[in-house]
C-alpha cells in the first residue's frame, strides 16, 4: 500500500484524537478530517470518502458501534479500522460485525498502527472489488440517528414525562445532538412540560407538507436551555384530522439524518401515525402504569403489534409507578402482557410539581428517584454502561437494531 493514504479520525476524546493525528503524521498518512461519533462522522465520511476511517471505540459503546455501521454505509470503499483500549475478544468481535476491518489495541507503537492499517486496507480493497456496491456519488447516506419512540395504549401513563426527561439526559450524558418530537400535533404537552412557548409547531410543518411544500424542518425546531432541540405540538381546540402517517415517517427519517437521538412522543390513542413512528424506531418504549386497566390495554397493544409482525426485540415494556398505591407487581404485569418488564419508573411526588413549573425533573431535582432512574435508562440506551450496572431487567442485545 502506498503512503499518504487519506484518513478520517473519529474520536470523541479530543486529547486522544490529537495524539493519533500526530502519530499518523509521522507515518505519512494524510489526516483529512476529524469527527465525533454519530451524525458528524457519517457526514464527513460521505463527503470526504477517505481511504481509511480510524474509529476510537470507547464509551458510549452503542454509539461507537452504530457509528462504525453508518460510516461504512456512507462510504463503502473506505476501510474502517478500530483503535481501542479494550483488549477483550467480545469488543473486537462486535467491532468486526459492525464493519471494522482491523482492530488496534491502544496504546500501540507507530509500527503496529501502520501494520494494521496496511493489512486492513489490503483486505478491504480486495473485498470491495469482489462484492461491494458503493453508494453512488451525490446520493444521500442512510440515517445515522437512533430513533426512540415512547408510546402507550392510552394517555396519562407518563409518556411525555419520560420522553422529555430522557431526551435531556441523553444530551447531557453523551453530548450528542438530541431532538424531542411531539407527534400529538394538536394536543401534545412536550412544550408545556419543558416550559417552551413555541411560535411554530409540528402542526404548522405538517400543514405545509399537505400543501405540497418542502418546508425546512430546522426552522420549526426550538432549542431548550438544556441543549435539546424540540419540535413542539400546538394546543388547539376543535376537531382535527390525525397527522398523515407517511408525513410522520418522512419527518422522523429526516431528523435521523441530522440528530444522533430522535425521541418521539406519541398521542395517547394508538393510530396510523403511531404505527408509522414505530416502524421508523430503533427502540420502542411501551409505557404502562401499574393499574389493571392500563395493563390490559398494554396487553392488547402488544398483541396487535405482534400480529403486524413488529419485532419483539425492539419493543421494551416500561412500567411507570405513577402512584404509591399500586397493588400489581412487575411480575404480575409481565405475566399478563407476556413480555418482560424492561424498566421501571418509581413513584415520585415531585413529578407533578416539575410538570406544573415547566421544568423537567432531571433539571429541577436531579437526585429525585425518578430522575436517577431516567439517568440509568439513558446510560443503558447510549451504551455507556453495562446492563447489570444500570439495574435493568433485560439485556442490551437488540436494543439498537433498526427495523427498516
């Protein structure tokens, strides 16, 4: 392999990135770009199409592995190589499954780095010539963001509270680009819960779509002080037609090309727009409260989704203990709905107060029970902790499998 190969470095650690860049310079590789995980890495890989993409794999692992996949999809002729302090076989195996052609255990000597890059580039070039069809120039790269849809068979089970607090926590924990979308276009409470007074809403955006326009989605977004972007709903009286399912699906796909996490809050009633959001989801959190009526509705919703062929590994059951008077145990709920309880949210009397103030609980009372559980859930979803460390009731495998 000749020298002066072009390299894109993907690394969220600025200091480590500088060290790698310096080492590559001594080896006469040309560093043509630097990026963090997710959207930025995918965009630069598609624009630059370097010979090599060197990805530093550390926590949050789920974002790192997803980045490997989207970088490979954005620039199939680029050779993806991992550098990591993790020397376990499991991490190396996951990296290879995600598209890596080489694995460098850090710290490594310059000679070792050069050796792995050369070998990986040769193997990948041979494979490309045999089997791969690159993305044509000018075509858009696939979506890179994780889509987490929060839904329930009825209103009042805590969907919006979970969606808003989860979005803020993910942004803080991962420093990723996060957007919360309120798809209950005329009656949603995301703006109210987050203390936002929007000028433009998802209802306005969808109205433009219905007129055949191609609105700039970004112009309808509001940035919360936490850094999270919000596409809010509009409170309006009267009777309104439900949002068009295709428009909702297209909107989510569009946002997933710009944001690392798209958190979708849904209407209380299960309908076509909710189904469209679920189809676009990486993970779907079905929220139920611990009362018999809600559990029954959750069972019906799960049965309907299974009949439609929705994969169980994308569905995660969340039990919100909205009051401290629940007599139904998590075990009873799991047995009734025929689905393991993935996560529980404890009763916290501070939740209604934070909602009334328009200040999400993870900001108003970060040490509150509910806030701590959302923090642990965000850690699990972002891959920045192991499942048992987060005290979850399921396994991480399949959590970020995309269903498109």
